[in-house]
């Protein structure tokens, strides 16, 4: 476990809040925020360290040794930030999605576009394997973004599985956990449960997320250890493919009704064909803010 000051842990909480805010939006990945803020590999390593052997360390060396081995301070600070953000910003983000979708999507489009450059520059060698991984990642992410959403489902076992799948997507830069929930038909149920403090649903999804997180982190750790260059290329491809989902201007193709609920199926369009106020100047401005913010975060992380 790294030695850090109180201020450093405050910054980790803030990074967690940024991850949580991103994960509320169906199309933006908290993993992207983790990567560009310089904590991605530490996060994967720390999660991967959570295994049965840890409890043997607790039994032999006490809680302090267990906590150090688990990098507990880091995980506690980061996940505290994520949960603070999920519970405090869910209402705000929902309001923005409903009332200012163009500006919200523009901000995240700029943010994610900048992330492509920052993740891509970590690729040390551009060989045939890296290029193929980039193409596979971009194709897979693009395909996910065009899958139709499903009916809203409220079954607890299904919500458990949804949480597991969504958290796997959450820690992948480019793949949005929230969008996975939209495709599965769980997004509105979970967001409403957060708003209404429905602890049964929140706990079910939470346990599913923990299960998925601990399982998927092992694979990511293995990939980073043995195939780091290819893994980075794959993640860059994921981010590129995800841009299709967060394009700010969309047109409604179809509205599906499932009982008293509606699901909107849309497609990208140009600002000039947008049915409504395109807010072009403001959209470009917010995209530039999002784009610039990534490089500010990256410079801050580099200095740390």
C-alpha cells in the first residue's frame, strides 16, 4: 500500500466522484476517468488482491496487515467517491439528460475524444497485434452501442446479473456500464431505486457488481501483466467505438411501449438536421471544456 497524505486521499475521493458521475450517464465509462487520472492499473491490481488469502493474512498478522495488503485506504477513498457521486449526482444527471441532452452529451463527447489520445499514447509499439486489437475493440464497442434496448426488468436475480455485467463494463475504458444496463433493460429500475432509496434493489445490484468486479479484475490483471501493449490497444478501440453512442445530436426512430414505460430508439444526425435547438455554439464550447478537462486531469496525475 502506497504512503499518501490526507490531501492525496481527498484527490482520490474526487476521482471516484468523477468516475461515479461518468457511470451514471449511459455511454460514458468510469474506467476512462480512472485511466486518464492515473489510477487505473492500481485499481485493477488492488481489486485483484481481494481474494481468500487476504483473510489468512488477517488471521496471522491482524487487521492492519490485511488492510495494507488490500490497499484498503485507496479502495475506501475511491469507492467512497463513487458512491457519493452515484447518490448525490444521479438526480442532477437525470435532469440534464432530460432537459439539456445536447450540452451533456457534447461535454462527454469532448471528454471521451481526448481520452483516445491519452490512452493511445501509452501504446509503446504499433505492430499487427496492436492494430488488430484496436480494430476488434472499436468494432465490439460500436456493435454494443447499436444494440436495441430491452424492456425494463425488475427481477432481483436478473438485476444481480445486470450489476455484474455493468461493473465489468464500468472498469473498461470506453464501455459504459450504464449503457449495458439500458440494453439489458435494468437502467431505469436501478436509477429509480437510487432515487427512492430502495435498499433491496440497490443491495442486489451492489452484490452483483462486487461479484463481477472481483471476477473480471483477474482477467484484466493478467492481460496487463502479459499483454500490456495489446490490452492498451484494445481499450483504445473500445473508446473509439463508444463515440457512436455519445454523439450529441440524435433523432428519434421509434418509441417502444412496455406497459406504462417507454423506451426511445434513436439514431445520430447532424446538428443541422436536429429536430430542436441544436445549440451548436454552446455544444462546441462544452465539448472543448470536456476535451480540455481530460488533459488538465492527465497533467495533474503526471505531477502526482
